[in-house]
């Protein structure tokens, strides 16, 4: 038995794991002593590896390339040569006919790694000639990246996960660490034990609320009003650091004017919070010698998200909680490598290393390195633009890499209708998914565990995953970067790499932020946080030393905006606000965790809708009964979870279920800047089902049929 | 004094890692891979109620109501714990009702065919289940190291004495500060 070091492929905590390998099979996982996890793992880390053995509990691994010769035809297994020829000739024809911007591509924020994201965006920019590449940051922390790049200069956590336990006050805003990042939740507990004050702003009584000194159960959709009220109190009670603001920040007068009317009394009706509680909370934050703000999807998955991120950043700025240890702003990234996909430029507006595509000097540097005359200067499409650009006739092909948009995007009915119009869909993945089921080409890739790579954790930490096993002998799969390289060569661009390290060395040579993060420094348990500009640099646990911000002026930008209500309104027909949330044992579209015995045992179809017992009584719903949940866009069946920790008037569902698919219900309303969907508020109704026996059978039949269809398609 | 595992509720985040660790330590088949909703019966249960979240499990009571209640003497004091002799369990569930913690469950398990006895009926049989402190597992209870927030603790004579001592010292400090006559 050998032990192989890797990084957990599930959340952004960056936990190091020792995979136990026997006869080319993973047989167990042990916690390794990584920087962020300190020898601890959660259930996904300990029990989330058996999908590697193709358990087929949910959906089978993709074993060989497949093509669909005609729309509406069956998938057919073919050789790699034939699949590449089929895909590249069609992609080339579409590029010639409609232009490079008629093609959309994705990076993958999941188990594949930084090298393959770098190669995927290089394929988009240098081979196709478009900036139309994006990753699922769009639907998660996109607003944090966009907002913080503007206010402070870096779209990432300013400080480290390890520092959380040594801060003296934590303002937790729309962030459920216990379900999203158990290993970060652990730091919150340690902070509390070390005497930190904890303030929780969340409509639900989440686990962290149990630790909280102050709990602010704000109304769903009132974030901006509360953040403005916090700023209002800081300024009107003179609790902010005037000297810090004067020397290191800009825009104070406009900021002050904007928040002037947002007194806690004025916002009480919007937020539903007692003004005294709001004052007490922000006084507590301001009084702490060091304070940290952590936020999650409760801030970012709104039509008004970038504004709130900038508002939170401004709270940290005016109280001087930046540019030193144990303070800062912490957008804790959800997917294991969503930070990495962003770092690698799998974004429509930035190249690897966060050079804007509008920066001519950067474009020239990359064009020269990649041996192409130029790189497109215009920002490309985001993931959530895709259905709309198809509708407008602008997008004709979609090369989807390690994502399952037909499960994860809002308003799935609309997404399916638009995707049907595409001339070419290429899916590169490890599992048969809902999206792969409609693909014209399927490229099967090696999984996490079957290749080596670097991930970026939520706090900008680069870590290496070693290869634990070869893919099973009957699998004809390739590393993601090799597939993109084969496609590039077939399209006439010379792209050839021998291993992940070659790619890593190419990219760190091009990105000043990463230059010093050598392969060797990341060996074993090595942890290198960017910026790491030179090889003798140890990496940067906390940003903005010397109060120098990475904005054009070098100063932090203050910002507030008028509060905007969520788009959809509840009414007599749809009286409840649906908010989509996380399930601790499952990850992303669940193709991986759903194939792990222990994890799928804990939670399986059709998932749950969490509802307050009083609302349940109103709608005649019993605990654990199957119910219909519907919105103006769709109707799904799921199981009621009566839960007095959720607020009245709102219901909560998790997004990974096929039957209880909450994204059939969600509204496609986007933040104007980051284009992140308002997953946190859609008007719905909940209806009891009289014939529970029929309902149980219906769920089993539907689920069984979906699984059987996928199995059949994968084995074609 | 009987040993027992207890959770510090202030540290529990409700992630249920302990439940899986427990189920894996008491395998029906071969470890985590054999788990399924049908076979999943961990001997501790994470309970969320009002403002508290914590796993609930057997306290190994020194005068155990379950043992007193069992009509077939299947539950007994064994060493420094309370253990169940499954061969004597008749599945009557009296112990489930008797336990003030709700730490006992009775589950139906598929009968295993005995070698040479293929003619005997393969009716499922009942088993009373609760925390057995992972007796026979060299590293001790599996739930304790698995917990990512270290909320679970094994209490034995020594740790109990240390806890008592700590409390008493705290009490004497409080006394010094607050009581003057």
C-alpha cells in the first residue's frame, strides 16, 4: 500500500489528503497535515474518492470518445483520431463561417487543475481567437472577483484561512461555512475559543449563528441596505479610522453621501432588523483590534452582488481592517479550483495572472509567447450570456469542459431550449452528465487522482496534487490539456506538452503574480500563496503590505450604492421566496459525490425543500412528505424538511438534484456587472401531494429512468 | 465507571462525518463502499434541535435502563461499558423505549446463511444497535478522530477526574471572588 499526496477535489479549503493506493486502486483516504486543514478532513475528504472506481451509483464514467453524427442521432464510440477530426473540422467550419466569437468555451473549476485551465484559455485565445471563455466563478464568486479587483486590486481573499482563528472579530455575511467549508467552519470555532466576537448576518439560523455573539436575521434580498446601514453608523458615530481613510482610500465624500440616508432606522423595514441590533453589530466590528469579513453565495448570488461586495470591502477599508495579519475581506471560494480557473484566465475579461484583455502590453506579451499575431482585445461572453447569445444567433458552438450547465444554470428549461439551437456541443468530462447527454462530441478525460496538477485554494494558495493511479485498463481517456492540445494541432496550431510541469513553467513565466511558485516549492505539503513574484519569495499570506493597494492609484476605492430589491416579487400565486443553498455531503452537479457510496447514502433524490413549520402548516405540508414546488418557469417534486431554523416566507433547496432540480425554478436575472444569477430569490409555491404512494413511485421511476438512460448512452 | 463518548455541542457543525465513520467502523460489507441507504445505521445520530446541534449516542449508563428493560438479558455490563449480545436480541424494542437519550435503535438485518444450513429460513433478523465504543478496534472509537472540529471526546475515569478537578478549581475561584459574609 502506498500513500499519495493530493488536495481534496471538493471545496476551496485546500485540504491535503493522503490517498491510500493498493494495486492501482484507491482504497482509502487519510487526512494529511496541510496548511489549511492541519490533519483534519470533512466527510467529503474522507469518503469522497470511490467515484474513481466507476461505481455507477449515479452515472457512469466516460471511457472512450463518442460522437453523434447527426442531430437527434445516437452517440457512437469512436477512436480518438476520429473524434478529434470530427470535432475540429466542425469547429473550424463554424469559425470560418460565423467568426471566432461564435464559439464559446469553458474552463473547469473542478478536479482538472490549473494547467488544463491555462491550456483551455490558450486554446480559446490563440487557436480559436476569442475571449469567449468563462468558468463557474460566473455563477458563484464572480461578483467578489469583479468587486474586489476594483476596490482593492485583487479578486481574492486578502488574508489566509489560517489567520481566521486569530482575528478578534468575524463578520460572517451570507456564508454558511458548516455546509460549504467544514474545514473553515473549524477555524471559526477556534476563533471563538480564542475569544473572538462573532457576528452572523443570514436569514437562516445557520450553524455559525449558534456561535454568534450577535445574530442578524436579515430579510432575503436586503444585503445592500444592511451594508449601507453599517457604513452609516460607522460614519455618523465616528467609528471609522479617519487617518487610514485619508491616507489610503479614495471616494470617501461620495461614499458618505450615498450612505447618509441609510440609517438603521431607515433600513429597518427593508432588512427587518431592530436598529439597535444593527448598531450593536457594527460597533462590535469597529471596536475589535482586528476584524475579518467572510462572505459566500449569500452575498454574490443576487442581482445586486458586485455592489454589496464593494460595500463590504469599504467597511473593511474605513475601519482599517486591511493590509495586516488577521484582518481583511474573505470571499471563501466554493469549488475546489474556482480560484485557480480565475487565476489561469478562464474568464472573458482577464488573461492568466489577471491581466485585462484590454491591456495592450499584456496582449502583446501573451501573443508573442503563444506565437500568434494578436489576441482579441474585447471582453468575451460570460457563462450566463450563453443562452441569450444563442437566442440572438451569435453563438453557434459551445466547448464545455468539466461543467454541467444543464444542471447548474438558472432557468434550465430556457437553457435547454437555447442549447438545442447550437450547431456543435463538445463536452469534455469524466462522467456522463445531463449536458453530455445532448453533446455532439464527448471527450473522456482522466480524473483527479489519475493525473498530476496544481490547484489554487480559496486563499490564493497553490498546491500540488500527485497522480495516485492510472485510469482503469479498459478506459481510453486522456489528460484534459492533452485533449485541448490535440484539438489545437488538428486546427493547425502547434501545441504540445509532455507533462503538467511544462505547462506550469510556461504560465508562471508569463504571470508576474506566480513567477516564483516553482514546482519544487509546491512539493509534498508545500503551499505557495500568490503574489509570489520571484523564486526566493515565500509567497504572500496577506495582501497590501504598507497599505499599498493594487488599484491604478494605489489607494482603496470606497463604494456604496442604492439598495435594489430582488427582481421577482412574491404574490398570491407564488407566495414564497426560493433561495438555493448547499448540501454538506454533495458537490457541484454531484457527478462525483453522487457516485460515492457514503455520500449518496447520506443524501439522495429528490432532495429537500427546507420550510418553516408555520408555512408548512399553511400549505398543508408534512415533514418528509413529497411536495410540488413550482415557479413561473417550472415544477419539480422534492421532499419537505420542516425546519424552524429557516425564516418564514422563504424556502431553501440545494441545486445538485436531478428530480428535485431547483434550477428548473430559478430566475435568470443577473447582476449587471458580474452577470451572476439571482439564485437566492425566485417566487415559488409549495403544494402538498395527497397520494404519497404515487409520488414515491413517481420519484423512483423518474430517477431510475434517468440513470438507465445515462448508462445506456455511456455504454454505446 | 463506564466509559462513554460525548459531544461538545458548541463545536459541532452538523456535518455528519461521525455518522459515516461509525457506519464504516461497523461494516455490513466491505467498508464505505458497501454503504447504502438500506444498510446505513450509524450508532450515533446528529440531531439538530432549536439552537443545538450534536450527535446523540449511548452514555453507557452505570445502571443502564436498557439492560434492566431487556427481557432476554441481551444487554449487559461488560468490562467498563454496556454491550449487546446480538444472539440474544429478539427485536422487542423495549430498550429503545427505555433509553432516555434515544440512543438505541432496533434494525432489521438480512440473515446470513450459515455454512451447511442452507435449508434454514433466511428471514431477516433484528439487532439492537447503539454505540459499542468500537470494542475490538485498536485505535478506539472511530468517530472521535474523524470529527473535523474535534467535538467528540472519550470520557473515562481519568478524564472525568480531570474535568471534575477543573470544575472544582473554577468553583473555588468564583467563591473567592463573590462570597463575603
